[in-house]
């Protein structure tokens, strides 16, 4: 009788606890999969936006009749090289005949060769090996007629989805992208059974929705989420085995069954007294699970009985901690992504993201470049602030592109001067050469528009610097400080128009570059004269 009294309510309560726990875990799993599919959607949409942006920038370059053909080709190459999600750009004439292509690695992607299909927008192209390629096509503007086709880098997109799957689920095949005909565009799917279970195929991908469902595939219970990209009629899918998603539930169920068996044995010995002792901890566990179901993940178990029920409470606490850790990680990544990528170059954002936004820095060897507009102050005095700012914005846009193309980092803009940081002196000198060439090619147009003969003076120095977050907890800046920075600034102030000055350390590091010694010069802040070298034009 005592055994029956103990087992019956405990079994009923146990089933209730497990059901509540499973519903709570199902809710947490759905939120996790929705967060992951949103992250994947952001990645895909970012690649699509980059393709659209590249197309728009290329068509604007073609439409600008003031840019000569050589400069146009150079600018288009820069645009393509700065777009990691793009494998290349192809051009077709009005009859759809292939004209030329611009690719970052000098190898034309097969997706660039077929003629345009349909009107402007994104297209899914079937290649000869039944692979699917994603392209964006748009008409060229201006006197040149035809079509520009931008191909997305399929390998890069697949690798990004695989990385998301590995980071979130420690498996490479949990995230993939499909079109409305169920052809895989990126990723490595396990199967297409999820679409039959969720009814996504019947609904189509033309409307925006997110569906989470459970299904069975080849005898394996699965849980998955589908999110549509209605503009393209595509869908992103996240799926994984139910046992993997509900691993904490399996541990809790095992712990609970063990506790039931132990408590049943005690019930046979102590009867109603033990029943009363058992029901109290179970009720506390039920309250704990209900709180977890309401996302009160900070709640702790009140059960301190020293038996399996306390172990079950500990398992529930671990489950809640795992869910909270996952939530915190998603929030942290979102904050870092939002805060850093808008203000810092990619390498600086990555360094700050790994170390945290804290004061401090690391000592490293770097090359500093200062480029200044010669005689800008008289021009600024004679023109309006709006015209001066418009000129600087145009100039700094291209100077920044040149710095990035030579793997440098734009540290800051100081009035009409740009400060950049490079790992190697060769990159800094190559960037300086391109800066002079760019200014020279645009000088006639600027002279006509602003009545101002634009020329640069550039200083380059290399040495040990401190790179990191400097300032205060309330306001910090990712920058570099050191003697090399001061010397580069002094050389820039010393440089004449179209002149690049460098130190002996830069000369020694660049044996293939021709320099002319200008002799020792006294630089402000240096106790001894510094030998200055001019880069041969």
C-alpha cells in the first residue's frame, strides 16, 4: 500500500515534470534555431547586398564619362577586389554577347560566362556539373549599353554557412540554403524531409515566414527551422537530430527514473512518511521547471535532499545555464558585430572582438604612412566649408580604398591628412605610389571644379609601435602610438608636392625600390638629425 502510494503520485508528477521540461527545452531549441537561421539569413543577405552594391558602383563608374578607360578599369578592379563575397563581374553587349570580365584572381568563374537571363535582379544559374550559381544582373547606364553580371562566390558562401553550423552545432551539415525548386544553393543538407513535414513546399517561398517543426528522416527523429527569403524565393534551413537538441532532457529523464526507483525502495520501508518527504522536492522541481519554461533562467533549485532529486535539480540548473550561455553568446556576438564593424577596419574589429573592448594594446612592428594635401589651407580659406568637405570626402574615399587594397588600416583622418598603418613597408610604399597616381589622374577635373591644384606630400616610417584601445573607459580609440608615428608625421610635413619621404629603416626593408638620399634633417622631437630619403618617381 505504501509502495503504491509512493509510486503512483511520483510517476504522475514525473511525467508532468518531464513534459514541462520538454516543452521548455523545445521553446529554447526553437529560439536557438531561429537565432541561427537569422544569423545565416544575415550572412546570405549581406552577400546579396554586396553583389547589388558592386553592380551599382560598377554601373556608376561606366556612367561617369569623366573617367578615362584606364582609370575606369582600375576602379572596377578595386571594387571587385574589395568584395570578398563576389567571384567576379562580367560585361555583355546589347545582344547578350560576352565582352569582358573582371575577377580578383584572374580566373573567370564559370558562372560569369553564360549570357544574361531575364530582366534585372538575382538569378539562379544551373552549371554543367548541375551546380547552382547565384548571379545579379543589371543594365549598364550612360553611353555604354549592355548588361553587368555579378557572380557570388559559391565557395565563400558555402564556407560561411558551414562555419555557422560548426560554431553553433559542432557539425558541418546543419545549415543550408535552397531555392523554391528544392535545389541546394549553399550548404550540405541531410535531406529534404523537413519541407514535407513543415508544409513549406505547399506554401512556397514568396511570403516571409519562419517555421519550426519535428520530423523523422530515415528512422532518426529531427527538429528543424525554415526561414524564407521572399524577395529571392529562397529559404534557409537549420536542422539537427532531436537527441542532440534535447540531450539535457535525456540526462534529466535518466536521473529522474533513477530517483523514482530509489525513492520507491525507500517508500516500501517508510511508507507515508517517505511519500511526504518525496513530494516536497518534486513539487519544488516542478516549480523550478515552470520558471525555466518562463525563461527565468537565473532560478536555482531549492532541493537540498542529498539524493537523486538534488542531482536532478543540478541537471536542470545545468540545462538552464547552457541555454543562458548560448543566449549570452548570441547577444555578445551581435553587440560586437554592431559596435565594431561600423567604426573599425576588419582587422581592428577582429582584434577588439577577440580581446574585448578594454583599454590597452600590444607592441608590434608596423609601418606608418601620413598623406597630406599640399596647400589645402589657402584653398579652405577661399572656398565654402561645404565645398571643402565635399572635396575631402571624395579624396578620402579613394585614398581609403587604396589603403585597403594594399592590406593597410586607415587609423584616422586629421583635417586634410590621412594616417594609415601597414604590416610591411612595401605595402605602404605601393599605396603611396597609387595615391600619387590617383591624384594626378584626377587633377584636371579637380582643378576645373575647385580651381585648386591638388597634390600630396607623403611621409613613411617604420618601427615598433603600441597598437590597441587608447583613451578612457568612457571614450576610447583604436590607434597606434610610437616614435614611428611621430617621424612619419614630420616627414609628411617636410615633403614637397608629389614627393614621398622615408627613413633609413624603410629603405633597408625595400631593396627593390629606388631611393635618393636627401641627407640628414633635424626633425622636431628628435634629438639627433634623421637621414631622409626620397622615393624615386
